[in-house]
C-alpha cells in the first residue's frame, strides 16, 4: 500500500482489508512517519492478521521516529521481514537486537537501516559469539539481504549476527571507482562469510557512478558467487571486452559457481564496449545461465574491426569449424541492449546474428531487451525482436532436423 503524508483516508478501509487469510502486507511512502501508522496500522495488523507471515516497509523520508518500528516486535509470527528505511537515522540500533529476541520464527530478513555516520556506539551490538545472547538472536534466520551505504567498506550498521547469515549484499556507491583496492575492506569482510551467494553494486540515487573493470574483478576472483549485478551509470572496459570478468569468475582450476551476471547498460565510451565475438567468453564459461549486457552487434576479430555482413559470416564459419572443441554453453537467458550507432541492420545482419547466437548458445531459451522497460525502444521493437524470432527458427531447425 502506498501512503501519502496524511494517510487518514487510505487507512479507513484497513479493517475490511485486514482479514485472517491475509499473509503478506507492504507499506511504503510518506505515511510511515505519521503516528497513525504505528499507533493504528501495525496494531490492527497484530489483532486481525493471524496468518500474517510477510511484512514490508519502505520509505526514503528522514522524519521517521524511533518508536515507529516498535509495534513490529509484536508480530511474532512473521517469517519474512523487509525494512528499507535508509534515511530513518532516528531508529536506534537496539531495534535489531530486540527484533532478534522476539521474532523467533523469522527466516528471511532484508534490512536497509542506517545510523549516524554509519557507525554504532560500542556495545550496541553483541560481538559475534561473545555472549550466549548473541547466539539466540533470530534463531531460525536463514537468509539476510543487507544494504550497505559506506562505499568500499561494509556498513557499520550491519551487526555481526546478521553478517554471518547474509546471502545477498547490496553495496550502494557514488563517484568514480578506478582502483583495484577500492573495495578491499568490504572484500576482506565478505570473504569470511561462507554462505554469501550474491553481490549487487548500485549507484546512489541521483549520482553518476563510473566503475572501472579492474576495481570489480576482485569480487569474482575472491568470492564464490552465484550472482553478480552491476547497476551503475557507466563502466570502463579493458580493450572493449568483458572477458576479464568472466575469466576471473571461471578461472582454471576453480569450480565455477557464477550463474548470473548483469553488466551496466552504458560503457564510458561506445568505442570501448563488448561486441558479438566477446560473447565467446560467455559461451565457454560453463555454468553461466543468465547474462545481461550492452553491446555492439559487430565483430572485432583477429585484430581487425568489421562493421557488418561478411565479418559476422566469417566468425560463423570459424565457430562451425571449432565448436566441437569448445564445451557446450549452459546459457539459458540473454538480455541485450544494442549500442551500435547508427541503428541500422541489413537483412543479412539479422540472419547472421541469429545464426551465430544459436551456434554459440544451443541451450538458450530466450533473448530479451536489457530491461522490460526497453520493449518499446527502437533497438528492440525495430530490430532485436526479429533477430530473436530468427534465432528461434534456427534452434527449431537444429533440434528437429539435426542432419541439416
């Protein structure tokens, strides 16, 4: 439910909506700072929602009082709690400790709570394993998604008793990040968390973030991740290639764990961005199932750069000659943003790109636009939907007429 600054009218129907069969409730917006929310809404939920298992709150307003979250502690049957209040610095660190003692059935927690200077007073959180109390907080908690807003180090607002249960961490950053050591502190911490599976690096809302590829390679070199997502303004590749990231994740001798990789939709320079033949590295990276990337549908091949037609055809011929020495690609889902300018394709381009992608990714289920919001963008509605249509035809022909 979206709430306005004065949510009185919005809360009127709650006695009708809140019935014993409701299992999930979500509130977001300015109304969370209104006393009606804590005094009326949460109390009503505790009284009426006997089947409530999932509860979510989100607001970017700073005027949320410390007592606003206290009624949540009475929802003792919760199994999933999602709190995203990044500006609510009036909330005290002891809320997390109290929640750990009272919400004993909680198995999943998403937390985006922050305190002044992203630090907490000494003793506010029990040190990991230091006292019996630290071992009984959230006894059934299995999965934590923590949002860190301290740049290259893990936010001090995330207590040790939650860090050890983190499956996903989101790092919110700003500015230009170019050095290999920028994320050293956070990596040193994350490397000690055995259950960590996913990392997201997002730009702070309203900021312009440029990531250099050498600053993020250590995440794939040092952590055994199943998912790595980069949602920042721009990225600077090395020599127009995403290969260093894939080589870091699938380095020889290591059991690959990466299943999903999302790369930014805008390189620093469009002259330095992935091309069709860069997808070779994704094709031979065993285990990778999902790839989201912005690229130019041209080939840079054997030191030469070609624009259209014969270049892709030559690459197809080369792939056909060598495909049996490559491991079969496991990629199933590919999301694409086209960066070529001008945005023009010949009939042969459509055919060759479709055939090449079917050769590279024989298990591919679908190609989709970079995001669902791009479905009406010219690169998709005028071009790539047709490439995908042709690829599916090639796939069907290959599956049902293997001798052709």
